[in-house]
């Protein structure tokens, strides 16, 4: 069985915004990946960006400066 870990989940209002985030993060080498929206979170679209908590702490300022508009940031244990 997989060990549960803490993650940061960034949600979006639209699929277009999620895809823009993925493209921009890959270009700027921001760690993380697109995943289906976890069931414990309700958001505008069914996709989200997942990264580890230490990655988010390191990249938070740069993520906030991206051109992509995100809906919310959640801390989850999954």
C-alpha cells in the first residue's frame, strides 16, 4: 500500500487555465504535474496542479508571478 503524503493542490476555474499552467510550468521548469481533481476538493474544473509541500515553499513566489490565473491552493494529505 502506498504511503500517504502531504501535497499542495492548485485548482482552476477552467480546463484552459489548467492547461496554460501546465505549459507555463514546463517552460519555466516549475516542479509538479496535472492530476485529476481530488474528490475532497470542489473546484471549477476537473484538473489540478499537484506538487509537494517543500516544492511549493520553494516555488511559491514564482508561481504567484505566472501569467496563469488559478482558483485556490489547498494543502491535502493523500
